C-alpha cells in the first residue's frame, strides 16, 4: 500500500470533521459564546481518525470517509453527552 492510499482517507475524514467543527464555531459566534480551541482541534483529530480508519479498513470511496468524519464525531459527541448526565432529545420538526 502506498502512503497516499493510506493518507488520503485520513485527510478527507479530517476535512469532514473540520466542516462540522466550523458549523459549531458559527453557532458559538452567533450566541456570543467563547470558542473552545482545544475542543475544536480534538474534534478534527478524532474525525481524521474515524474517516481514515473506516476509509482504510473497508477500502471505501473517499467521499464516504468525509461523511464518516463529519457524522462520526457528531455521534460520539452525543453519546458522550448522554453518558455524562446529559440527554439526547429527538424533536419533530
């Protein structure tokens, strides 16, 4: 396996997480809340790991690695919130 074949899903997964994190930053700015820099960095790194792992493990299309980077960190964040006393509430639109 060449280095680019392994590296590319990691970058695309990180890009998916970066997009998701930027949405979070936009929400924080709208609400006037401070931006948590370490939380932002950790989220992007976790997205890179998730996207890269799934992209390499299943040898999937790079677009799926980006989606898993985006969605995977969201799922992990909601599970963590639910585990530490928060609750996940699903609302109808």
